């Protein structure tokens, strides 16, 4: 079963731990955090559970169709209040419980003082292909 | 058999099929099929004459594919009754393939993919893995590119500038999947350098060798970027530097300067400095002036401003930067660096953090975040 772990720039439930922006950490704390994320992905590759991971730039815009012969409407940049996705990891695991366990580990990435940042991650199951045997 | 040696033969084999009357589209497909078969079969039992084997098998595959096509069959029959010419690897064939695959009518993503397959002899799967797209997508991209250039003559000199640009793009893509694209670009650059004596071909090859030489020092633990001034220069590949410098000197002696030679000259000056402090920034600024004169590129202007900051002090660098389009990616990062040199630590830290938000790669974002963190830590002390 595939699950999407979504990391947000903003728009999550209230943070469990108030954590300064990363550029205000010490360089060692930044390194430890990045190393943790790196090791986490490498470990899931090792267990055969990693599918994909990508980071997104904070910029972008909403775009929609505006009728025949007209250019699409572009609404951007995003307002400060918009929920904003920072990136994702796709995992392929045996159960929802395993997905939650892994999201919990990822959320424990170290921050200032080497303490876990307790970051909220959104966990979403993929809709799978319909079963072949239905009766 | 070494797959690289096998891949070296691919352009010659395509050329041999085309000379026998195959169209480029089908010939290239047939050679790819033969190549896949060779990669499977040869590990145990390599043939004595690999090129002859590839030509024979590829030709058979070409004929098999063409059976349904009546008009083509007539042509094949005519060719089949003639004694088959031996596979003479021809330098002109290979050069013509470079021009065709990098044809200016192709979007650069298609030209790079087609070059890697038809000239580089990589499989579609390898190319797809290197560019992180599904294999079916890459197969379509290559097939559309081939249809687009179908009917273009193979025997006319093409646009060397687009060929060089394709190799440069492949080199910059770096490293993904099981194929080292930087090494592949260098391999193709060497091949092209052997086929033509254009100084810019030498310039690009030198540029790639000089940058490739820094690779081990450029990436730290967890993929961390190490900037030039903090790299452990003992880890630079001296053989690669020596080769790059030799090739560059021979090219410069021809006195037909171009953008790749100018960039290689800058890389050579960095390679020449045993420590960052020994860098000859005055000469580097002169080369950026040349580069700017040749290309007018805003990126060259940006890099020049940073070099001016080293040669004449950060205020001069900031003055030069003020003339550069502020919308450029890395403009804020360059400003941050120059303000740091000017000891305006608080402003530099804010600019690094701002540059991190505008970064176009995760590695650069992490690096710039770390630079902001480093300056803020300094300020706290």
C-alpha cells in the first residue's frame, strides 16, 4: 500500500513545539537535521519501502482555464495565509500502522538543541487499482 | 566486454546501416535492439568482432521490422542482393550523427536524450533513470524527436554550437540512476574532439574535465555542497586537471576564442591555485570580461561581480552586482556573499535566508540555509 507523507511550510495544526526557522539554528543543527532526513530515506530504500521524495519551492500560483481563446488565469503569488506544501515522500508499506510509525519517525527529525521538532506531517493513502477478483 | 567499448561502436553501426539503405529512424531502433541483445548475450560469450556482430544483428532486426512495409521491402531486396559493404567505422558518420541528434529544431530535452541514445549508445531505460522520468515517457520523447528530424540529410555539416550545448547540458545534469552523465558527457566530448579540430570543442572538453576534477571535493556528507573556497584541494583530480589544461592551452593557441574556452580558462585559474587565497582574481575578472563580451550572458555578469568583489574588494563587487538583473536566480546569494565579505554580517545572514527560499535545488537551499545559520551563530558570539 502506498502512502504520501506531506510536509508543509504552513497550514498544519498548531505546532506541538515552537521551533525557530532553520536559518536561525546553528550550522551543526542544520547539518544534523539534513543528515537525519537523508538517513531516513536511505533506510527506507534499504527496507524496500521508499518510492519517491521531492521538495517544492515555496513560490507558485493558482492557475485555471478562462474560456476558449483566452489565456489561463494566473492567481499568484500565494497569500501568506495559504496552506503550503513543502515536499513529499511516497512510501510503499504493509499497513496504515507502518505508515504512521514511519511518519512519526520522520517527524522526530532533530532541530535546535538536537531535540525532535515534532513537525506535523500529513499522511494520505493512495487510491489503489481496482481488484481483479471481485467475487 | 566493457559496455563503454561497446557503446563507442554505436554511431558507426548506425552509419553502416544507413549506408546500406536504412532510414535513420529504423536504423537507430534496430541498433538499440541489437545493443540490448549484446548487453545480454556478450557477458558470457563476447564475439571476436563486436562491430561486425552488431551490424549483422542490427541489420537483421531492421529487415525484420521492415517486412510489413512493401515499398521499403523493394529497396531492401535491391540492397540485399548487392555484396554488403564491411562496417567501416567512419568519422564522418559519427560527426553527422552528432549534428542530427542535436538539430536546432529539437527541444533541448529531446536533443540530449537522442544524443545519449544514438551517439552515446545508452539504453532508453538508462536515460530515463538518469533524468528521473518513466521509461515509456523517455521512449516517446526519443521517438518523437526522431520523427521530427526524419528526412533531414545525414551528410551536411550542422550547427556545432547546438552539439556543444547538448553535451554541456548532459554534463551539468551530473549524476542519476546507474549512469554517470558527467562522465558520459566527457566521453562524448573526447570523441567529438577527436573528430573535429574546432577550438570550442576543445574548450568544452577542457571545461568539463576541469570541473569534473573537483567532484570528490564538491559534495560532502548527506549530499552537502562544499563551495569552491572551502574545498579540500588535495582531493581534486590532478590528472583530470592536467589533461584539461593541456587541451585548453592548445585550443587558446589557435586564437579563436569562444565562450567554452573562456569558461575553461576561469576553471583553469582556480585549478592553478593551491589554496583559495592564492587565486588570481584579477585574471579571472579579465576572463569574465571576455566571456561577457562573447555572450552578453547575465549569469556571466553575475559571476563577474563576485570575482570583482574578490579582486577589488566587496564594495566594488556590490557596485558591479547593482548592474546585474536582480531577477536572476543566485542574485540574492551573490549579494549575501559580497555583504559577508564587507563584514555586514546581519544583512548577509538575512540575504542568505532569503536566497535559500528562492533556491532552485534542494542542495543549494540547504547550503544557503546553512550559510545563514553560520553567520547568525557568528553574530551571537
